[in-house]
């Protein structure tokens, strides 16, 4: 996970990832490194970090589905399950840019 070594801790990584400015290649490299680690280890710290980094998108998907759902108790379980499935199926060798957008889109479609 070379892309993650430049950060002293997760807080520093989170601060860079949440800046509204550019640095898209850097943000993509971080997300891609975490997705690759998640695919190797099936969960663990990489899934936790990805969940925090992608939480704004997951929260938006949740509220959008919650609003239209009749079974509101199961909405978060469905959204998070779709998110994990999107991470597991992510083609890391082919899609190395716009990582967050692709994961968000796959989570919505799942």
C-alpha cells in the first residue's frame, strides 16, 4: 500500500481526502490502495477506512433509499451490503481513476 505510506496516520489521510481542491490522482491512489487491500484481506482495517472515507456518499444513498422504502429498518443493511459488494467486484487493474464515483455508482446500482 505505497499510496498510504506518505500519511503519518489516518487523520492525515482523511484530511487530504476531504479537501474540496484537486489532487484527484492522489485521492484515487488512496482509495485504490484501500480497495486492493480490502480485496486481499476481505474486510478489516481497509473496510473500516473505506467506510469512513465514503461515508458522505453512503449517507446520501441511505437517505435517498430510506425516503422511498417501506421497510426502513433494512435500508442501511442493504446500502452497506451493496457497498461491500461493489468493493469486492471493483476492477482495480482496469479502473484506476474516478474511484469514488465508480464505487458510488456501483453501490447505487447494486
